[in-house]
C-alpha cells in the first residue's frame, strides 16, 4: 500500500498547481489513531483567496488509483478570513479535526 503521507504531499502539490488562488494548504488531522487507519481519508485544508466564504464544507473524493491516489480524500476550502477564524477557534472544524503541518508550495509553481 502506498504511504498516506506521501500521497497527501502529492495531492497538495497538485492542488497548488491547478488552483492559482491558494495561499496555503494544511493537513487536517483527526484524533487518536485515526490517521494510522488506512480507511481514514487524507484531509486537506486549502486557503484560497479566490473562493467564496461558505464556512467549513468538507468535500469527499473517492480514491483515484489511475492518477496515483489510493486513499480517499477530503478537501476543505476556506477564505483567508475563514482560516483566521479557524486559527482563533471561532470557526470549528468537524470531527474534532485539527490543523496540522502546512505543505510548502512547490518551487515549480508560481505564487
């Protein structure tokens, strides 16, 4: 089975390349041992200056093995202002998720 962390990084890099308004992508992590479970989806929080404020709306996607993604994924896209609310705990993430490490923008992708 592929490594979930590697696939999360690859997914973040792909999204940086196709969404020009993204200013940051962060890993969302669940509580306890959830992330070690292979059935737990990869969860990304994408801060996008071109999106419309709509709160926290997780969108789930099935695995796409033909494209090298063997895990399901959940993407939460928020505005920079909404991200600030999440950081100040004024806008809650579902399922007790927490904001984890930020994925750096690949040098091959212009800011």
